[in-house]
C-alpha cells in the first residue's frame, strides 16, 4: 500500500491527529484550522494564568505577537532564570528555572559552609543539572521552531477596561502636566510683565 504524500498532511496542533490540508477542521478534536489565524500569545498567557485549559492551544508556529529572535536572545542570555519561558507564557517552567538558579547561587555563596561531597549535595546538583539541560533543549527547540507556545483565541480575552482606562489616564496626566507647565509660564510672564510695568512706573 502506498503512503499518502506527506506534503498533503498537517498534524492537528491540538490533538496531533494527521489531517489533510484540504480539511477545514480536525475530525478527531473538532479544531477549526482557520481559527489559528486569530490566536495570540497574549490571550494564551491570560488563559494560562487563569488555568482555563480548555481555551489553551499549544502551537509551534510563531503567533503574530511574539518574536522568535527575542525569545532566542532571552533564552541564550537569561535562559537560566527562565526568561524565555516567562516571555512565552510557560510560567511553571520559568519558575522552576528561576528558583533552581537562585538556590544554586546561594549554595555557591555558602561554598565554605556546605560539604559538596555529602549525599545532600545531590539536592543541589540534580535540579541544577536538569535546569541546564532544559535551558539548552529549549534553545534548540526555539531555534528549530519546535518550542510549544501557549495561545488562545484573541477575542476570548479582550483587553480589560481597567487596563485601557489606565492607559487613557496616563495620557491624560501627560496632557495635564503639559498644560500646567504652559500655564506656569504664562503666569511667570504675567508676573514679569507686572514687575516691568511697576518698574516703568517708577522710572517715569
Ligand atoms: Zn485535533
């Protein structure tokens, strides 16, 4: 039996079922492929924080609101504290790396106090080893576009009115301070003018 040409097949990003590219939705889990054009990492992060698992989709295709280059840089330079995980919304992985690195730093600072040949030092070396392993695996996965990024449909998580109000408020505050600066100048000028007039009066 002849195997179907691979170029005609895509893997469903939700359930992994092999589907034909001509299919509009996954027959296994019902995901409508067209919807993938309307997902963002911003919405995905909110869904992760709220633990709304049913809305989260993990994709390897880069969503429009995050950049691969930024993720690679963060991973390369700050990967040991999980910076790329926090950037892309993989918070649990991020916290693991952050805590392990902090503990490792404290252990290194206490070098003279801790006996590294003792059994308990495994509690230091093992997590640190796992963290380093995860760090470099992540770097490779991001590089070859295999890192799984949580996304959700953007309209499910509209920008909160609170955040919008805050943005407006900041803008208004700037306008107000600009206004008051102008008013101050006008007032200063008035004072100077009045003084000039008074001085003029004296000279006359
Ligand atoms: Zn599916």
